[in-house]
C-alpha cells in the first residue's frame, strides 16, 4: 500500500547550547529581523503551520504571514493570505482567546485526545475544527488527515515535543536551524528535542543543503533524502 502525506519542514531557532527558550515565562528572542523574515518566507510557502499546545500557552503566537507582499502573492495564487494553523493537545488546556484562534481569518485545526476534543468542541464552536484523535495524537495519523484536507506542505515550528514527535518517526523531510550566537546555560530551559531513538543518527544523517550567515545568526537547511 502506498501512502502520501504532506511534505514536512521542521523549523527551529536555538542557542549555541541547543536551547529554544530560557526558563522564564518571557519569550527568549533567538533570531534577528532578517531571520524572522526568512521564516516568514517559509511560512508563506506552506499550506499549514503547526505548533504544540505548550507553545500556544507560553508564547501566544499569531502564526500568520507578516509581509504584505507575500500575503498578496498567496491571495493572487488563490490561497488564503496565511496558512492553516494547526495545534496538538492531550489536555485540552487551550484558551479560546489565544491569538492562534483570534488572529487571522484562516482555518484552525486542533488535534486533541477524545476527552479534550469533547470539551474543546463545545468551547471553540465554529472557531476551529477539533479532530478527535483517540488517546493520543499519532503524527502519521495527523499528517494523513491534513493530507485529506488538501495540505501538501506543513511547517512544524515547535516546541520541543512537536519536533521530537515528528523527528523520531522520521517524518521530517527538511530541517531549518537558526543558531543564535549565545548560550542559555539553564537546566530548565527547553532543548530543541527530547532524548529519543532518532533515526537520523550518525549512520543515517540529514544531508546539509545550505548554510548562510544572517547577521550574527547561522542558518542551516538540511534535507532527509
Ligand atoms: N526557538 C524556537 O524556534 C521555538 C519555537 C516554538 C516554541 N519554542 C519554545 O518551546 C517551548 C515549548 O515547547 P514544549 O516542548 O514544552 O511544548 P510544545 O511542543 O509546544 O507542546 C507540547 C504539548 O503538545 C501536546 N502534545 C504533545 N504530544 C502530544 C500527543 N502525542 N498527543 C496529544 N498532544 C500532544 C501536549 O499538550 P497538552 O499539555 O495540552 O496536553 C504537550 O504539552 C516554549 O518555551 C516555546 O517558547 C521555541
């Protein structure tokens, strides 16, 4: 049996010691304006942007294409001005007034455990599509469902658990890493990934496709095949 799934781009900004935030509730900026613009360009090229529920709770991101030109180009191509937003939760602890839901007239999809899905469906009403995903969200089921909704390219923007979930199942086709020129040095700060038996070990590494200095940030783009 052949299966098709969306092409997956995982994108992260990290410190020199591999941290994607510090241990405070304030969001740590690990990029610069030009690098944010690079991320915006990638956002404009995909059909869906995915973040985990903890990132929604901590950072309250808008997850929208920022550039007016890129928004206009998407509209001219018959797309929505910004991609579909996607999140994943087991607990269902997501506030309906999060910017994920309130910012931007684009589709929002929440993949949730059965228990959380019932509550979220009631709380969110027509604001979002809630997909009952059983006990836990399985990444290949999520991608298959997105594929059935016409999503061909998805950008996974974090956090740590989301990147781990897709990487450990070898579901990341392209990895974008921006490295900030400093160390965080806090044990409680989240890392790029959790420990896991990753298939992209030394015997099956990613292929380095591009490196670029973006001001003081180093950008690297890796391909899986
Ligand atoms: N530097 C960067 O590029 C970047 C980008 C994004 C985020 N971040 C940082 O990353 C941190 C958050 O990362 P994180 O790893 O703690 O959280 P996360 O990956 O954003 O979200 C984790 C949450 O996703 C849900 N989840 C995970 N696996 C699931 C599964 N199989 N089924 C159902 N739900 C599942 C759970 O939500 P529930 O708890 O609701 O069940 C879990 O708590 C924040 O500090 C944020 O600032 C950094």
